[in-house]
């Protein structure tokens, strides 16, 4: 099984999922989108029925790994959360196919929940432990929904207006921190701090 061929097929599948708004594609559609023979699809995929979950989880893990590498040197969980939100948005807006996929499925697909329950959740818990955030255990799912909804909304806007990408990401991070109980001054400072070096896909 060729990892390059598999990655190419997964990329074509992601584009089809976004265009169709569905979690299933046919072998013929996928072969045409990837520009390969049907036999290449069969040789490189174990299970077409589970392809959506594979593609979604792979994307989640890839974006998370890059965000974690970029923010790992930031000591303050508030700064990490703000930078992380901006980098998630950046990942999606610098690669419109990824952005469209997240807009379609980012709030509904279980396989994409890792985006919001990985590093963001760890930073939320660490921030609350140091007294920076004001939410209860029972509100954690709401807080995750707030972050994911804000990020995906900004991605949708930024794909329409790429020139507003940076400002929109900072505004989203600032509003999220304000909603979590961070003071206006601190929220603005953290949300507008320089981003750490980030490895794009």
C-alpha cells in the first residue's frame, strides 16, 4: 500500500465529502476525483464504508499535532488556548479544502471531536485550575461547543474574506476568553500576542 497514493486518495475523498455534504462516496466518484483507476482505490483502501471516519480522524490528529508543537513552549494555558484557537483557524483558512470540510462536518462528526477535546480541553482544565476561567464541570460541553462554534464560524467568514483572516482569528480568541471570565485587558493581550512558529500542511 503506497502512503503517497493513500494520502492522495484521502485528499480527494475529503473534497468529495465537502462538496456532497455526505459521508459516503462511490469507488467510481473517488477514482475520478483522485485521477486514478478503480483498482488503485481498491488497492489502497481497506474499507470504503469507513473512509469518512479515517479521513476525519487523520485530519484531526494532523492539525492537533501541529498546534501542540507550536504552542508547547507557551507556559500560560490562557495564551496556549488563544494561540491554539487562532492556529486552528489558520490551518483551515490557509487550506480551503480543509476549511470547507470543517465547516461541513466540524460540529457534527464524532471523528472530528478530537480537534476540540484534545489540546483545547487540556488548556481549559489547566486554566480553570489556576483560577483564570469561570465554568463548572457541568458546563464543559457547552464551553467546548462555544469554542468549536466560534472557530468554525470564523473559518466560514475568512474563506469568504481572506484579507480578514488574522483579525477574525484574534477577535474570536478574545471573545472566547471573555466568555470564560478573563478580564477584557488580559483577553485582548493574550488574543493579540504574536503567534509561535507554525508548521503549515
